[in-house]
C-alpha cells in the first residue's frame, strides 16, 4: 500500500468562473509543485478539457480523474468522474441535451475557451455553462451510475449550490459514492450536522478556480495501485 495526495475538484479556464491561467498544463505543473498525485478536472457542465489534461498528466506523472461538476435543476452541484473516453463522451452528450441554450456573455460571466497542450485556444463554448441542466439530482446520479461513473455531491456544507442549501438536508435515499466538503469546513462539523452520512467517505477538495489554490487542501489515499478502480474502491469505503 502507498499513500497518494488527491485534489478531486479543480476548474480549468473552460469554466466561466475559472482564471485565464487555469490551463491544463498550468494545473498539472501546479499539482506537481505541491506533490499532488491525483487531480480531478471538474469544469461546470463541461468535460472538453479532461482528455488533454489526462494526456499531459500521464506524461508528467499526475493521475487525472476525468469528470465535471454538474449543476442540477435544483441548483445542486455534483461531481461526476469516468474512467473511459467513451463514457465521458456519452455523459457530455447527456449534459448537452439538457443544458439550456442560454448564450454566454464573456464580458459578464467570463470566457469559456478550450485550449490545447500548448495553451492555444482551439474552441469556445457558446452556451452559459453555469446554468442548471433540466435534470434532477436523482436523474443525474442515475445517469452517472449507468455509465459506470463515480458520483459525489459537491461541497455539501456550502450555503449555496449544495444539496443541503437547496433541499435543507441530505436525502436518506441518496446513494452517492462519497460526499465532498469545502476547504472552509471540517469533518467534525459536517458529521455533527448530518451524522447519518458517517457511513460514507468524505473528501475535502480545493474547488480551485485560481492556480495558487490547486492542492491548497487535499486528501491522502492509501491505495494498492494508482488506478481509477482503486480510487473508486477507496471512495466507496467509510471515512476514517
């Protein structure tokens, strides 16, 4: 067994709220500098930077979890991760089907650009990515599971865009792989508020939108091997 440091929640420049220096190559270099072994690429309702980030990560020795941060129709943010490119492609098609076609205003909300390994802009997404898709949290969870993905309600302690802020509680029938808390919370606090989630793994991630925030908090995973399967198995076990 070996310990690995992981930050599962990082936004690239593709997210309209992401800093313009959050290119995949800069994120990988920032993770290496802080000795982060595993990162999650989780742009809002978009997966287009996952494969270029994974390619750079494989070359630089950083394991990239390919995913996104979905906003449901209840305005609940959830992380979703997938192992295979075809699963990511299928999930992006699902998001695109239900994302409202609201044009993005870069001057108001920020740019939504796709860059390559050399940080050259190759495309720009036209529709505002921070909108909630026309699917409930339960429906998103079901879609993620149907594609063999990992489903994690994001920053459940936050007063906005979390399952607790939007519903007022964590549904007992929700069956995620884990829960996430923000860098501003503690495990003790969240378990005191919602003791019934103690049977789940709880991660704490940076939710980085700026390069200096990458890896500012992280998780330490004890794994037999560095793989999607081993990470899933870790997440599906009870939090220590």
